[in-house]
């Protein structure tokens, strides 16, 4: 039972880390995109 639990925890951690990285990349993109728009206007 311990092995399965470790696998589930590991997969959950990988999913959360992946989601956090995606959210951070999106936030960074929005931040830079907004800056370029205001400079161009």
C-alpha cells in the first residue's frame, strides 16, 4: 500500500508543479503583453 501512496503523491506533486509553472508563464506573458500595448499606443 505504501508504494501506491508514494506514486499518487508524486503524480499529484508533478501535476501541481506543472499547473503552477503554466500559471506563472501566463501571468508573465500577460504582464509583458500589457506593457507592449501601452508603449505602442
